[in-house]
C-alpha cells in the first residue's frame, strides 16, 4: 500500500525540480523590503520588558505604542493581520500603568500573580479572543466573532498580557502555507516573494519582522514550527494535553484530537519560551513539567539525525540545514559537556508512512466540504480556477488526507513501537536534534510540490514536545534552524537546549531593511 505514497512523493520531487526555476522566475522583481526600525524597545525580550514595566523603568503604553507603530509599518507589506484592537490595547496599557502607580504589591509579588503585566502579545486567529474575528479564512464565516476567550487566551489575559490583534492563518488552519480567500497571502519578512509558512504564518511573519514580541499559535502537523523556521524565530510545540486547546477552532470531536493538536508559544528570544509555558500551563502542569527547575546540561544525552535516509519518498535536507545540525551537536558537546549518542534512529526512514498516517486515524478531522454539503471533486476543480468558496490550499490538504486514508495501511502498531523506542532511548535526560524541515522558506504556492512536512509530523504523531531554534541563514539569506525533540513531559529539556543554541547561533536576527 505504501507504494502509492512513495510514487506520489517521487513524482512530487520531480515536479519540484522542474518547477522551482519557474517559481523563481515568476517572483523576480517582486520583492519588497521592510522599513528599518529604530526603536530599541523592540529589541528587549518579554522577560526583561515585563520586569522593566513592573519596576517602572518602562511604561506599558510606551511598549504597546512601539509595537503598534511597527505593525502599521510592516503589515501593508506582510499582510499578517486579520483584525486589530489597537485602541482597546492602548486603553488596557493605560490601565496597567495606572494600576502600577497605586498598587501596594512589590515587583516580586507582581511577577508571581501577573508575570506578563503590560506585555503586548499577538494571537493566531484560530485561538478565540472574545469579540475578535474567528472566521479562520472560510468565506462562509466572514464576520464571525469569538463569543468567549479560549482557555489559553483567558490565562494570558489573567497574567496581564495585552492582546494587540489576531493574525492570519490558512483556511481552517489546515495548510502549510498561510493563504485564504478572506485575508489573502501572508508574506515572509526575509523575502516577501516567499511564504511565511503555515498554519501560524501570521504570527511567524509578525514576530520575524519585530512587529510582535510573543505570539500564540497552534500545531497539528508542524504549524508552530514551520512558521518559526521560515521566519527565523523560536516556536515550541508542547507535549499534548499540558496546555488546554479549549476554544480553538476548528476542533475535532474525537477525544484523541488533543493528542495531535496543541497550542504553544512563538517568541523572538529563547528565554521567553519558558516564561510563556509557565503562563500557559496550569499550576498542576507547571509542577509536573518542572518548568522552574534548572536543567543540568552536562547530564544531557544528545542524539542527532542530519537527514532521514532510506526512502525515495523523502526529499533531501539542504546542505546548510544538515550542517547546522552538526554545528549544534559540536557546540553542545564543547560548551556544555553533553554526551553525544551514536544512534541515529534508522526507524525514521518510514516516517512518511508511520507518522503521517497516524494523524489520519482520527475519526473526525473537521471537514468544511461536509459541513457545507459540497462535492469534493467539483470544489477541487472550481478552486483551481478561483471559483470555489474554498481555497485550493484547503482542497489540496483534503487531497493529501484522502490519499493517506485510502492508500496507506494501518501503521498504528509501528507508530506505538517507535514511540516506545524513542521514550526508552531518551528517558528523562535525552533530546534529538533534527532538521525542522528540508530547507528554508520557498516561494508562494510551491508547497504543492514539496514534502516539507515529514520531519515536522514526527513530534505530533509520537506526542513529543519539540522546539524550533533559529540557527542563522542559508545562501539565499533565508532563516534556517533545527528542532529539539524530547520524551513526553520533558519540555524543559527542549527549552534549555534552545537557550544554549541561541548563544551559539545568535538567535533571531532582524530581516533586511530597505536602504534609505
Ligand atoms: C447540510 O445538510 C445537513 C443535513 O441535510 C443540514 O442539516 C445542514 O444545514 C446543511 N448545511 C448547509 C450549510 O446547507
Ligand atoms: C478571492 O478570490 C477571488 C476570485 O478568485 C479573487 O478575485 C480575490 O482577489 C480573492 N481575495 C483574496 C483576499 O484572496
Ligand atoms: C489499526 O490497528 C490497531 C491495532 O493494530 C487497531 O487498534 C486500530 O483500530 C486500527 N485502526 C484502524 C483505523 O483500522
């Protein structure tokens, strides 16, 4: 059965090879640069900004204004915003500043109860912010607003964060490219002719361009980590079920949906991931995940996989991405004294079968075609010529889903066996360093010819936490990076390694600016 998938992926590789020059040719002369930013407030981590606000060194108004200004500068170029609430956010910021003038609590006490007090934040549209758009790219939902806050959004508000906007995502958040027919394409700040990735592409583009400090995304098959990779920032896909997905739209009715879909943070500074995780997890999970406990890196076992070999279905990882895996390992060995493990998970050679198919064992993957009583073949053809109420993007995702459902056998046993193997190898002190995807961002619409997801889906199918770490740029000047996987509930290991590798590679670097 797997032969069909292998042939299709091989066909995709051939088509990709042929069409890449055409995409490049079509994109020539279309590139726009972002205006430069001079406000140094935009270069302070959320952890430091929160402290400065509490100590009265900076006002929340001043920070929110700086971010709003930057969003207004870059959004006409990036198209990442679905709906903003700037006026309300400034009002909230003012309340914070007033509160700080009168409160009897000291900075330490405030940091416990309101760790994000006055810090601006952006949210992927699918995560439900009360009163804001929850259309998620579907034409039939234009104007639909969230009636309540999602559980994570409510936690963020309680922690004092100030929401600036909801950001763009593909139709139903079901694609690796951020496009929908309501808001349109979101562009990559490092090269606007390229995609911001998906599905948390609006967040990715805003953070990459310094127009957001911290963001919230969701990930069912790479949707936090791919935009983090393409836009040069950090993104953490938590262990499933440690952060509530209540209020996310769409949502499946199968209880196992929560084993795949997670909500997680995107940040520009590695240390902010830990702060965000603490806010987003309940008290119980804060304790269980030991988020406050320091990781002893010298006790860490580091596995690494440069490239998954063994199947023609899997495209090759770019040489630069392979090199940063080696550099990461070397750095951790030299500077932190970790143990490097000589086991490279040959089992991964079947991930395109064993992992992706697992996702499609879900009984109910939200399906807009069914809801709207439409016919798939007809909408598929109509979407190709822009006449469907659905985007071709969504139709393509349903195509991939359909192929897997009908042409790939049951791999649940193998999936379980792989999960057990990984858990026993990693234990409570092991991580795997793996390319996040096969390369840097591609041109808009090139996704249809690329298997960019096999490396991403591993963490979803096996229920592992995974952090994307930006590690510099490739020859085209686009961000590249690695993901750090750990056993379930060992999120802190991923976050600790991310902080080390930020020191090694320099972390987030602003995109090229227009020359004045
Ligand atoms: C689709 O069909 C079902 C059952 O016939 C009906 O309840 C529902 O309202 C229909 N949906 C739309 C969007 O027409
Ligand atoms: C939506 O689709 C129509 C028809 O193809 C097109 O004219 C319009 O520009 C699209 N809008 C967006 C925001 O992509
Ligand atoms: C796949 O196989 C597993 C056990 O091997 C079984 O529990 C599960 O129901 C099967 N799934 C499907 C969709 O047939």
